């Protein structure tokens, strides 16, 4: 035998590079490599090595080369045994090799002299320290997905176990058009819409909001990884992080499961803020059931086809039903006296707007009552039940179903073909109480489905080719019950061809909102092709993506008109009284929102991983991510070009151009051709034994904008003609356009001579619009502390530039003595323009963190994952959606800079699985007392930052977000009881309304709300029924210690609940489950 030499070592290093390449090639696979040697350390060339997938019995063969190196590339994730044999040596088998997504596992083999019939079997000594990449990554494996207590059985909630991930429990991205139950997260200082979600290597994002599309239930997932910093040039689309989930596939044995998870009001604690009756808090009437099954195995057709070892299927189905009685809502409604015109109970004097004289005794003559308002009050608003308020509940129900079907075919030893179909659909029925229009629940259907086809071709030992095609569809039609009569039928003189709906807001009293009907349709297909070639110590990877997408909207938004009453001058000084006499303060009406967006996806990447020495790896790469602006089939987009006149619409106000105008691209701005993202990283195996590594890297990443950014362009004039009218002494609720031109009906696709409503409200692109980018870096030290136990400490940072932002560029000019009534008249571009909102890439962010991880993978009945992060995120806008965040002070963008909305200074998570080591000799005793598992997750995190706003436009600029002045010490004494903290989180006397003409003397996000501390526990008991069939009872409890985790305080200085906390996160919730598996 030849001694292992430098050439052999280099071959192993090359094998490691090839393995890493193939794992990235499909994004859902991994690789195994290593040396074959004898006890003296001499290499054993030509040894036969077999990697056996223990689930599918698929065999992958390799021969150790002249330097003793073997390798297996592009292996499906899962469990393996590695065997080696050679004449004159005992066969060797290493069991328990667990291969995870995007992982390279090194298993060295030592053959001993002996008979070939004397087999040596060992448990593989797999080192889990990363010595080959600069990426920060955490894998949530199948064991954790299946066993940890999971609220709602949504696997993406386990992302809170990943260091660098901050979940925003308050975010509203889970509602509306985005599929319910999605989990928005911020990854290492990025915005919550800057994370890319993959399912089996294919895009799984809702391009409307960049939120994730739904993920399959835990029984349908194999595992998922979260890459949080400096990922390979193959990955793009978003800059914050990569979530890469892999669905389960069939095995060589038939396996399956049937399950039901149950929640009931009788098992849960009441929310701390639920109202109490006779000392007992009212429950929510919750009844929730989740049930389904999985089945997988080889494809067998008796006497026709035997698919063992090559053809497999997997199928999953889950159904969720929820019935709930939400907490009672309270509203102030007209009393019987007020319906007769008697407002004498009010503490303030009402004035007659028709003559400016006070109403004697606050008695309003019925002759002044508006007929429509009176009909609504009499027919659709019940009388108060306590004082001047009424409490009511609207029933809530929700149903969600999902199916997943997958097939895998191993074609010889070089090809693997996979296909997957995934569908999820949910429904929330609409509700409207005909006797109380306040009790209205919007109805919506959510539908998402996707499919992928993947081919992995091992062309040679050094060349791997991967091709992936995917298609994704999402839509969500809204259907409302709707009033019996439209406002027009009641007597309001306004045009409306949409389904009747009411949008009536009486400030300080009630709101009737019966919703709108709409549908948001999104499609996206992509073709991804990657080729990897290994040459000596270089691993060269290149490939690309191409695809197309659409985003269509049919929405009667504002078509019925949105009326508002606020009691402001020059009317009665009370919003309800104004409502009854028909003097509205505001009206916004449009023809709806209709758009037909189209977009192109294209990217190329190139990367070279170089093994500079045996212990040092250098990664260099670049990704080209040109961004093609969204276009619209009917050109419903607009751009800001001050001083230029549109040729497409000659009557448009000067300064706004449209697609079709000379020199303006179809998307409103030019394609970003120069989006080159370099990647640079290194990994150093410090001692050369794979137990200690120092890693680091830098990369630049680009974001793909969201199609929601074009909404406001489609619903503005002339495409979605909108009128915003202030009330006056001429018009009324019955005749809102009296004294002015009524532009309705208006065409959806206007001709070139269309007349623009003035002042024109514009939402426009900045001329040099670009997509956002993020620079990220890390320096990491990783060490195997004990066998199978790895510790890691990292510094991770990022800097975001060109983040999408909104700015008002037609801001009203302040002058001493002016009021908000003259806001539009004081705009520089009035009367041509009202609001002009500019979408521009001027936002910035920074993030710095220390991240500590300790992990022990599941072995010998125990696993643990502990993470701690100390961080600081700063930006000038943290909005989730690509419409950005409007700056409070348009004249000074630095005024918006502060702690990010999603920032948690400290985050600690701890999770564990423990199979209780209790065994009994007697079968009956073991049946009852054995088979217990204990699981748990504990999360501790600092509170969210918040700003104390003034709630008024004292700057007189027509912009929101102004802040209160700090006039004293805002921090109360420590040690206050919880009741005091609930009533006033800070010292309310320390804040005053911002001085007139100013935006407020206070920094953004200066204060922090309550932190979060919660523990979820699970206790499982397995009952063997037969050799293959096992039943399992689960008892899971979320927020096990029923800790009251307060929501954020009301930060509006003008609110009656200023600095008061009125909500809390979930109390203790119990869930029981029964499962059968085989």
C-alpha cells in the first residue's frame, strides 16, 4: 500500500468541493465524501464504497481512486449507511450518517485486515463543524419539525429557533390578500419582506407582498434550512435570508400516519383583557380541529411494475376547521333621544352650521335631519344597551385544506427525476347582521398551488447538471354579504355600478364597513439551470434563471364612496350631529382598482471555490440580478418628471408622464442592468482535524420589488379616477357633488382626451428608480465542544442601501396662523396637484450583532438547540411592503432615522427533545409507563421599539407621523405593579403635542414596549400496537406558565388610551392530539 500523500489529500479536498457543488446544484441535496485507509494510515485505492439510503434502499456506488478518495454527489437528504470492501480486509459499515440539505458530510473509513465474512459495523463519527463555507445557516430537521410543540402546525414558526431571525408578532402581513398564517420575519437586520422562501428548490413567495406562500404541514416536510448571511451566488431574489424547505418523499417501505389535533375553549385560559362577568372571564368559544393523513412508499403494480429501489410516491392531506366567537366589540351608537334630535346629554354646545347660531339646549330640529342618515340610523343601527354603547359579537369561522403529492424516479445511477404538486386553499365566510350593520365580517377565499419538476444528471465524476421548472399560482377572491340597498337606492346622488357596500366612519362613535369585492391574481413560472465543473482545486459553478410573472387585480375599492364625519369646523362640533344633518367632512370615491402587471425574471451566477491549502478554502463569486420594471398591459403606471407635459394624456398636470410618452420606458423607469452582487468568503480548519473553524465572508445582495407597489398607480387618475372631497355648506350626504363636477361614471381605460380631476393626487416613480441592495458580512468561530455538540459565536452585520421609501413632494408650506383646512391650498403645486407621493430608492439601514449558538443533534434520545443574539438595527423606515414608509418630515429624511421597528436588542431561544430513558422488563408495564417524550421551546426577547406620536398635523404640512414633544422625564419609577404599567407604560405628563409649525422634538423609536417570555411544552406517549403500528397521544401546551405578555402601549398622544395597554398575546393554550403511524 502507498502512504497517503499530498496528492491524496488534494483529491479529498477536490471531492469536498465537488460535493459542495452538487449539493448547491439542486439546493435540496447533500454529499458524502472521505478517505479509505488501513490502520497504519496507508490509502486503499480501488476499494468499493456504497452509500445506501436507509429509507429507499437506493444504492449509490463509488470506487476509491488512486489517492484513496471516494465521493457521492447530489444525494437526496436523509439517513445513510456507508460500506466499504476490498480483498484481504474485513468489510466496513458506518451507520447513522444523517445528511441534511446543502450539507457536505465527511466520513473517513478504516479497513482492518481479516476475512471478508467478518464485518465491522460502527456508528459513523460525523463532524458537524462547518469547515468549508462562509455561510451562516441553521437546519431545522425532521425530528424537530415533527416533535416540537408547534402552534397551528405551521413549520415556518420554527424559524424563531434560528439565530439572527426576529419574528414580528404584531405584523399585519398575515391578513388581507396574503395567504393567512404566513410568518413575517426579519433576518439579520433586513425588512420582513426581504426573505426568499424556497420549496424543493423552487420559489415559494407571494410576489404581491413578498411574504411567503403557505408551507406544507409538518408531516409533509423533511426539513428546512435558513441561511442568514453570505449565501452562495446561486441564491438571490431577496437580500435578507434564504429559507429552503424540502418535502418528504416515499421510501422502500410503505409508511404513513393519521392524526387529529384538537383545541377547545374548555382547555384554554382566558385572555387577560377578555371582559369578565360575575368574576369569570368570557371565553372565545374556540373549537379547532386539524386532521389528516400521509402515505408513501414504492410504486407497486402487482404483476405489472415493481418500483422498489427506484420509483416512489408520497401523499399528504390536512384539513383545519376553526369556529370561534371573537371578543365582544363595543361602539357608541345614537340613543333614542339623539335619533329625535335631542343632544342635550352632550357636554359641549352644538352650533347650527346653516346660520352659525347655537342650537338651543342642543336640540336639532328634525327638519334638518338628512333623510339617508336617518334611514341608516333607524334601520341598521340598534339602540345602545348600556348608556350610549352597544356590545356585539360576529361569529368567525375558518377552514383550510392542503394536499401534497410527490413522485421520485431513480433512473440508473446518473439521473434522478422528481415531481411535486402542492395545493392549499382556505375560506372565511362573510357575515352581516341585518339588524346591526356594525357586526360585519369580510369573507375571502385564499387559493395557492404550485408544481415543480426537477432533473439531476451526474454527467461525470466532476460535472453535475441540474434543471428545475416551477409554476406558482395564488389568488384570493373576496365575497361580501353586502347591504340590502345601495346608498344610491337610499337617496344619495352618486354613480355606482359595484355591488352595494357601506363605508361610513363617524369619529368617536361608530364605523359601518361592509367591505368591498375583489380578487388579486398572481402567477409566476421559472426555469433554473445550473452546471458545476470541478478542475483540480477549483470548483466552477455557473447557471441562470429565467421566468415570467403576472399580477392582476379586479377591485371595486372606493367605488361605493368612503364618507367620514369628524365634528370639525365649520359644522356642529360633534361628528354624530354632523352625520344626522348630512354634513360630511370627507368623501373619497373612485372607480376601483384594475391592473394587469407583467414582469420578467432573469439572473446569472458564477462562483469559484478554491481550496488554497488543505485547511483553507476561498470562495469567490458574482451574481448578476438585473431588475426589469413591472409593466402593465394597459400602461397604468406613471413617473415623476417635473416640468414635462404628457403626450399620451395632454390634459394631465405637467410633471406626470405615462408609458407611451416619448422617452419613458414601459415600466416607468429604466431596467437596472448593473446589479452585480459579488460574494467573497473563506473557511479555515484551524487544527486540521475538522473540530475547529474560523469562517468569514462578505456579499452584496439585491431585492426584487413587490407588485403591490403599482397599486396606487392603477387606482389614481386617469385610470382609477378618484375624488377626495371636503364637506362644505353646499354639498351634503344626499348630494355630495353639489356645487362641483361629478366625474362619474369614468372609463377604466381612458382615451387621450380624458379630463383630469383637480387637484390631481399622484403616486409616481422617481426617475432613477432602482431596487434595494444589502451588503452583509460575518466573522465566525465554530468548535466541537464535545462529541456531537457544537458551539458557535459570530459577528454578523449588514448595510442596506436604496431601500424603497415614500416621500411627499408637494408638502403644504407652513405659515403662522394657518390651519389644516387650507392644507391643499398651501401646496406649492396646487391647484394642479394635491398629494404627490414619490416612490424612491433612498432608504438606508445598518445592523450589527453578536450571535451565539450551541447545538446537539438528536442522538441517544436527546437534542438541544440554544441561540442568543445581542443586536442593534437602525434604519429610516421598516415598512414590510414595497410601498415603503412615508417620511414624517419630507424636508429632512434624517428625521426618520432611528431604531428599526422590528429590532429586539436581546433574543434568546432554547429548544429540546428528550426521550425519557424509562424501560420496563414486563411488556404490560412498558406499555403503560414507557415511551414518554418531553419537548419544549422557550423564547425570551426584548420589547419592540415605539414612538410617541402626536396624532395631529401641527406641522400643518399634510403629512402624518408627527411626534409628541418630550417635556419631562418619561420614565416612571422601577418596580411598579403590572396594573400601573398597563394603565400607563410611560409617564404621560412628560409628553405634549408638538408645537405648531414643528414635527416634534423626539427621536424615532426612542422607547420600548413590553418584552416577551413564553414557554411551549409537549408531552408525548407512544403505545405500540404491533411491530409496525404505533399510536401516540400528545399533550401540548403553549405559553405553559400562562404568562401575561402585554402588547404594545398606545403611542398616540391624542388618543383616549394614550400609553395604555389594551391587548395581550395568547394566554395558555392546550392542544391534544392522537396519532397513528405505521
